[in-house]
């Protein structure tokens, strides 16, 4: 239990080093949501509209792929976008993305 508590404490106190070092590193909307939630006091109600707006902004910007000048990199596909496209497994997703990028 102490290990879990310590890991959570590190993540909350130093999110840049422990939470935003991968996919979410360049997603300011995720950072905005984190900071908004972190400011809440126990009795406060989260601003769900703000969170929704941030997530919609992220979705609209990403449109299922991470913007990159490097067209050879494998795009990041959000689960909900993959489902909308009818993709069920990561291997099927990669096959479809690779075949569509070759045309």
C-alpha cells in the first residue's frame, strides 16, 4: 500500500516528470484538465463543461492522429475513432492505416 501511495504522491506533485512524458506530453488540454481538477477542494463540484470542452478541443485537433510533419510515423488512433472506423484490434488498425497510407 505504501508503494501505491508513494507513486500517486509523486505523480500529483511532479506530473511533468511522471505523467506527461509520453503521449500526453504535447496535449495542453490534458494539462489544463489536470490543473483544474487539482485546484478543487473536497466539497467542490468539478466543472464538467470545462472538461468536456477541453476533451472536444483535443478530439477536434487530433482527429484520430497525432499531428506530425513526419508522414512515415505511425499515427496515434484513439479508441473511439478506431471503433467508429470499424477497427477492433490493434493489428487490424495498423494494417488499415498502413494500407491507406500507401495509396
